[in-house]
């Protein structure tokens, strides 16, 4: 009996004081919760991986899909991926979480993770002082390299996103260039 209690105590202490080389995400995210991290690699125009192996999907936008599983790239997919890679790969960023939600990876389409288990967030490039310098979703919309995705009126950046898209469409930039 004492041996079992000692083993349980040791296991509990190991769990409490584990200092792994990864960022532990909370069970719930309050509105506006932020995470600072470094981008390890960019997968495509709206998805990337953090240095702790967390996959992130940019909230509010959708970029053209790159070539996968014998499907060719959509127009401007490589441009969007290169654009994002140039802006954030290997750099310090800040992620802002939009909604309060229970932690339910995979299958949770209304929370902070998409159906593929990717963290949904707004993405800010930070400067040398740790201050926000570039809003990445806004830069993609401004360049005409992204569409607005499932973004209802009343969301935090609704007016900004729609104004940037309208300007890119008017100027026939990127995906809006139908020539």
C-alpha cells in the first residue's frame, strides 16, 4: 500500500514539474488570449508550424491551395506561400485567439481548433522589441493573395478585412486579376 502511494506521488510530481521543451497550451482560451512563438516552417499561404510543433491556421482568410496528392496548385498558391514564408518563417510572431472554447482538438469547428487540429489565430509579426508590426492576414488580403473565409459581420476585424479585399479587387491584385 505504501509503495503504491509513493509511486503515485512520484508520478504526480513528474507531471507537475515536467519542464519539456514545448509550449503547453491551456485547456480553455479566453477572448484575446495571445501566444508568442517562432515560426519553424510555412506549409502554405494560410498554415504554418511553430517551433513547438503546433500547427496554426490563420483565422478569417483562405489562400489558394498548393499542389497536393496529384492535384495541381490553384492560381497564386505558390505566390501566397512564398509571401507568407518571406514575412514570418524563422521569425517571432504573436498569435491572438478569437474565442473562448473548451480544448477539443479535431472535430471542433466552433472553437479555437479546426477539424484538422490546427490552432486558429490572428497572426502578427513582431518587431525586435516584441511589438506588433504587421498583421499577416491583412497583408495577404491587401496583396490579393487571400479570400475572406467564414467571417460574419461583428467579428473583430470585419471592416478591415472587407475594406482590404474591396481595394485588392478594385485594383485587380493577385487572385482578383482576371485578365
